[in-house]
């Protein structure tokens, strides 16, 4: 701050008219250049080939605000997922319901993680309740699970980096594909939810075309679709949110038209061909669902998204081929996604040979992202049931079997959670403590722990490429070192033979 000739203070922000005009002109030039650069990016970057935006670069810049906030995990995840989809035959993923499950998936070699709304409803929502998949949980629950998963992956990365170890599959930060359900409301809800997903580090987000207030799991009855045009507006809202935040987030459109038979309105001409002319007591229009209806909706959504997903009621390669051919006739390069759902009884529907080739056959049709939505839910429940049943029947023998299996997986495949103290970061925070104390801390935790004393460091063998081996079985009754006998008259008595 300086004084002018009259002794008055002149603040640098109190500009003279000429200075103010010059600043406004410079800002206008910078704004025009930014518009030109963004519009050119959309036009020339192969990443945006086949993606339509019914708005302008000026619209995006006007909504961004004056500063740019970097969302590193979302950006890196989106860029990595796009590279994987472009270079891999297909990308497969399992649904994770906890951060630890996500770490195990990356450790085992999977390159992407699915974040399921169904699993969030059942056991990972902000309400702390167990719900069916009917959008009953708070709308920010999936972003919060994404944040938890990324926090767990960040801790794993910190631990390994501090120990000088290389991350599996190039990086710990596997891209997250997250479920936005039907957007939890209208287009503004979808816009805000997409922003929340990006802030939490999601790489790809999918929206479905159901009525959000009556949303159901894709494998439940009573599903109600919104008009095609309304569903498109939510997809546009999601893309606009990603552009405003400056992140190339992938957007996936899911249609439930294959097995839905209700529609909120017949206003859209694209939907009228599937209307039966009948109404329900709630005022919904009855429609004829099926593959043809799903293809029609997929074609309408294709220009606005990176991937399309048709939710199906059973695993069927011919149905998948019909949908793929219907889409690719008009959009030959549009990527597809397929839900290899736990709601399907796979052995009942398909023989072993078909199950074994199912995903590679889908990949040939263009299904680039394939996922098991509820894998975390089923793995968590079955593994704990097996342990609890064995523990009830044979006490510590059952837990010791689980531990021996952990040791085996550590040696053979590099499994790390057997050393639970180190796994969650005790050694990492010992390093932090030593840095703070100049190496003089006497309170480091891991060095004199029982884990350090009893769990020797084991280097994994080369990771074999074959599938589960004969030892990969439930805890109960599978330990070759501890044979058991069962009293035929009392199954509760399960004792090691010879004890």
C-alpha cells in the first residue's frame, strides 16, 4: 500500500479506470482462449471420439468457478481405466464392500474394483442399517465407500513404498467403477452425486434408467422406467459435472428395459412403440420389455456415454450377442459392460464348459468391462460362516486351519494380511515416529511385537497363472494335516482324530 500525492493511501486493488479496463480485457482474452482450448480438446482428443455434449465449452467454464481444484485419484483412475479398456481384451472386476477387500483384490492381481450400490445398501451405508437394494440409504453412501476404499489403497501404497516394495499390477490405485443407481432424484441430484463420486476418487460412474423413487435391484420385480429423454438428461448431467470438475471420468449407462414392464410417462416417442396401452393403479404405463426395448434405449444413450450395460435376468451368450450386435450396428466402437451377477444360478443355467469360456466369449462381442457385483458380500458371509461353524464344532482347530491357509497363501501367492499388524500400517507409523524423534523413539510398536517374533518373513514364490488349486476350499474339514472324525449321532462333536 502506498501514498499518492495528496497523502491518501492507494490500495493495489483500487485500480484506476484504465488499469481496470486493461485487466478486464486480459481476463476476457484468457477466458476466450480457455474456451477455445477446451472445445478443441473435445474435438481432437481420441478420448472423446463418439461422445456428444449438448452444451458448450463456455457453459462449462462459466460453471467452474474461479479456481481449479485438482481431483488426483479420480483423474488418474479414469485415465488408467481408459487405457486398460483400450489395451486389454477385457477388464474384469469384483465388487468390494470394504477397503481391506479392495486391497486383497489388487494384491491378487485384479486391475479394477467395482463399488456396488447393492452391497452399500446391505452392509456399508451411512445409515448403519441393512437395506434391500431400493435406494433406501443416504445418497452419499457410495461416494463414502469409494473414499474408504481409496484410503485403504493409499495406506497399502504408503506401506509398500516406505519398505521399498513394488506395487502389484503397476499401482495400488486400481480404478473404481461406482454405482450411482438412478441418481437419487432428478438431473440436479445426478449432477451433485457425480461430483461427490469424483471427489471420492471414482474413475467411472454408472446411472440406470429406473425411476429413482421406485428403484429396485435389477433382478427384482416391479421396476419402473423413466422416459428415454429423462434418462439422457441424467447422463448429460453426469458428463457436465465431470467437465466442470475437469476430470475425464467414464460414464456408463445401464438400461433395465430388458425386464422392466412399467414406465412413468409415454411422452417420449421412442418409448411409445413399447407401450401396451394399459395403465396401473399408480398411473404407470405398462410396456413390453425385452432385448428389443433394451437395444432401443442403448442406442439412444450411446452418444452420451463411454459404455453401455444391459441388465439381464440370466446368463445368456445369445442374448448378449443380440444386444451387442444391435448397438454396434449403429455404434461399432461403443464399449459394453456385463454384470456376471451372483443373482444367477450359474451351474443351473450353464454347463461347466460354457461357464469357463463365458467371459472370453463376451469379450469377443465387445463387452470390455465384466464384473461380479456382489462378490464382496458373498465372500465375506461365506468365509465367516465357514469359520464360525468350524469354530463352534472344533474350537481353535478351526481357527488354526484358517491361519495355516493364510501361511500357505503367503508363501505361494504373496498374501499379506496374515501379518495383520504390519498390514494395517504399524510399521509405517513406526517410521513416522522415528522421523519425528530423530531415530530415538523407544515406543515403536512392531519391533518387539508377537507378530515380529512369531511370524517370519516369507517371500512368495512366482505367482502361478492357473486358477484355484485343490487347497482353495472352505476352512471346515479341508486340512490334510489334521484329519477329523464326526460322531454320526452328534454332528456338533467334530474332533481331530488321534487327539
